[in-house]
C-alpha cells in the first residue's frame, strides 16, 4: 500500500476521531509531510517505539498505540491464562498525550481480557520497572520519549523481570505487533469490570520504602539543588529526600510540576549544560555544593558540582566513578563488601570505574550498550546466584544501585548522590575534590562521543558500509599508536592483532566494533539504536590532566580523519 493509499484510508475511515480528522485536513495540504507521516508503519523495535506525535501510520497517535498494544496483547494471550491474569502494568510521564496514550493502551489490554494496572498520574520509568516486579505482572509499558523534544512520545515495553525485553523476547513481540494489519479498527471500549485497576499511593509507598534502602548512613547537612526538568520525578524525589532526612534541599520551583512543553529549558536533557541554567541561579543564591537534574521519565540523572569558582557539569563516566568509590568505600568501612560483588558497565563506558572496583577487589563486567543487558544479567542471577550486584551504569547518565528496579533509576541515584556529597562535606571536601583525588590516585581517564547523522535509506546504507569497511580493512594503528586487539560483536570475536589469533566473545551479537590500542586508549563504533546516526566513542588514559586531554584530541581527530577519507 502506498502512502497516498494509506492517507486515503485514514481520511475515509468513518470512526476516525474528530481531532485526528482535523489534523489530517491540514496535513494533506503538505505533500512532503503527508508522505513522511504515512510512508511506513512507525517502527516497533527491541525497545518499543518512539516518534513524533500526529496523524499517520508513522506517527505516535491513539491508533498506532492501539496497534502496538493489540500486538502485545496477542502475545500475552498466546502465553496462556496465567500470563493474562498476572497482566500488565502501565505508567506514563509528563509528555504531550502521555495520559491519553496510556489510557488507550490500558483499554486495549483490558478489552483483550488481560488484567491491567494503570497509574493515575505521571510516574517515573524506574517506578514502572519496580511495579512490574511488585505486582508480579507479566509485562509492563511506560509511555515516554525520555529527553526528546516536546513533539515526540514513545512506548517502552518491559518483561516480567522489570527489565526492558531481552533480544529474543523483543523479536517475538515485534513479530506479533507487525501482524496487526489494521490500526483503525481496533475496538477497546468494552471490557469486563475489574480488569482495569488504578494504581496510586500504595505502590508509591512501596517504591519509596525500597529506594530508602540505598542509604549507607544517616543524613547529614548538605546544600543541594534539585530539578526534575518538568518531568515525572519531582514529587517522588522530594518525598524520598525528606523521608531520608534531607531537609535542606532547594527545589527549582519553575520546573517541579510536570509539563510536556518543557517551557523553561531548551532541552530537558541532563547531559546538556543548558538544562542547569535555572538550577545554577538557585545554587548561587543558596551556596549549594551540588546541582542535580533528572530527565522527564526519571531514569537518567546529571550533576554539576562546585569547583571553587563555578559549577562544573560532570560526565556520566565521572559521576559513575564517584558513586562506585563512595559505595565500595562505605561497604568496606562497615565490613560489608562481599567476596562475589559485581559491578556492570557497558562496552562504551569508561575504564575508570573498573580500576576503582579492582582496587576494592570487586569484579567489573562489560555488557552491550543498553541498560536492558544489565537487567538481563540480573535476571539470570536471580536463579544462578553467582554474584552479589553492587552497581550498574552506562556513560549516558544511567545508574542502578539496588535492583528492586531493573532499569536505570535516577530517583534512587539522587539519594545516594546527596548522601555522598553530605558525607564528603563532613571531611571538608565536595564531589569535585573527590573526583580530582580519584584521578590523582588512578590516573586521568578521559572520554568523548561524536555522533554523525546519516538520514534516510542512503544514510543507513552508509553506516552499514562503514562498519563492513572496518571489518574488511581493519585499522592497524590510530594516531600512530598500534592496535593490539579488536572486538567485533557482529562476529562475536576478539582478534589479537600481533598474534593473529582470536577468541570467542560471550556477549550477544551486535553491529559494533571496538579497537584497543597499545597505550590503553580505545575507540568504539556503533550505529544508534534510536536515531539515524553512527556513534564514535573514544577513551584514553594518561598520567596528567593535560596529557590526557591532548591524547584524547589526537586519537579523536586521527580516527575521524580516517573515517572521512574512507
């Protein structure tokens, strides 16, 4: 079916709601936009779906939400009556249309005879993850587009362990969704009484009680500023910190209420310095040691720390290093460091955390990019009991301390960051001081990320060709430094260049290549899972800050020049 035929089908559909019909009347006057809205079905991938809000098969709207929900409902029904009775939990954040999309999803599941739990207001993604486990639900859904611009929304799917679906289960769900052919004729307004249950205060209390368990010691005074950036985490974080005993926290009033327009920020992304503009003003007025910002769905957190002259935004790698040091040091002091303790990080996350963990005798294991791979390790360990989970993180500002949630959890991380800042303040230090001490103790680790956008079908071909080119003609050196090994996650092999031998990688298959250099530097290449981009990750190590910065720039520029010349 062509995009014109799809558009005609929607226009002629008798039961089309009036709001969508009005939007279509405007859309059909703009041929380019109409084609983009209807040329394909909105892609439902391993993490669910995400797209611009609006009419069309390639947009987020009540009809594409119904289609995804019907496909997943068919999958649940195929698993049997127990799965249907255990049901599905649904949460949503503060974005445009999030309540409406969540209700459409809930009604679709209930109309299929599936026990459905729906939150009555915005909640965080990690609370949804927790809720799936707490309710013993068979699956979970959260309506969110994370830190995307206001015109976007999305649909993330979780398994019974509270983690995003593993690759095998995701492929099965994708197949069920793809088999739903007509998104316009899904009826979801009739379901048995009692199948759709509202979630509210009871699970909030349970989640807060679990989040409080991340504390390593009682609260002590600290000046900090917190902002949820108009997202879903504001009330939850404030309640958690108050119950933990931190009554000196300043909350950014203009950004505490959920608002999908994100009116006071250029982007609700805690990775960007602009997200901290108002928080910095609050910090300067209150003399805060720490500024904390959380993204709209409450799973990622960024911090800015006082350096003595200004607030310095830390990277995800730097924040992870501080958290690892604090956690392991506290457990060691209390003689609670387990012999089989384990930390997890992704393959594009800094080696800084690994060397800190090594110094405490704690294992650090790599997983593929994406927090679901950490969740998968935790699920396996539920039955095998081979390790005690201590911490999991990724460079893109995602952290997990206690695994009552099985996705990155900014809420519990905020509590531990405040506690760490308060603890070090009793020693006359702030978190910037701690970071510098770690660099001086373990060496100066520096990382960088460069994303190159390649849109459309041609862009996708270019990205694939680039990866294949690196496989056929692998680099032998970068910035004049020899390559000692190459990890190719597509072929699941580690190649030792000098020895001309290889060994099997134990991680799942993925179109990713990582180079390791003789001086400890590394470069990783991977296509983005959610955007038309290829991403280049760089990591270096040196004995001083200046040497590290210079080496990082040299490695990065040399590699980018090589890619541009291919």
